[in-house]
């Protein structure tokens, strides 16, 4: 009877502590981000985005905008990408990624990921990720965006027509 109670107690203790896995250390998360080249991947995202935000949408929308407006949109795009670069600079996003990794993964899982990324297969995965991202963007651009941009472009064109053809209501100041 004592053996049975001891076994039940030990089983209960094991089940109770199973959910209390050790949180990962900041050092191990930093090491994982380094080994997986996360900084490079974040920076690569901006390189892919530059010059593509409006080009694809406008090309597929069918809008025939005057060159001056197209140029202004390109300038706007540059400003937007610059703001994104500044706000999503690695130094700013790294603490957020560290917190997310800490909330989602256990130390055991971070250690396993580190072990994997240090293997030839892990290094190969890291090296191939930018190509995978680039090709997935290409598939998106060629097979998904044309229809989406056409639809969004029509909405944009219809809205611009409505705005340009309607009177803008007077503000309270103008009414007085």
C-alpha cells in the first residue's frame, strides 16, 4: 500500500512539474538569434520590400496616373520604407523578439533549436531561407497579387473618382 501511494505521489509530482519547464535565458535566445542569422533576415525583408510597395499595386490596378503623381507615390514609398527601417531597426525589435521567444519557447526547446541550427542541415536551412522567402514572394507577386491588386486598384480608382467628382463639405469655420 505504501509503495502504491508513493508511486501515485511521484506521478502527481511529475505531472505537476511538467508544466513548469524552465524559461529560456536571454543569453540562449540571443545565441539562437545569432546562429539563425535573424538580424540578416529582418534586414533582407526591407531589401525585398523596397521599390515594390506601389509598383505592383499600380501596375495591376490599371490606373493611368500622371508621371508627377507616380513620382510623388515613389517618394512616399521611400519615406514609408525609411520609417519602417527606423522603427523596425534590429536594435529596436531585438528586445521584442527576445521577449516573444521567452514567452513561447522553453529553455529545452531553445537548446534543441540551437543544436539543430549548428548542424549541417540547420546551417543549410538558414542559408536557404532567404531563397525560400524570395521565391515565396515571387509566387505571391505572380499568382496572388495580380488579382488582389486589380481588385484593390478598382476600389482605389472608384474612390478617387468619387472624391474628385464630389464637393468637399465645408468645415464649421467656413460655414460661419
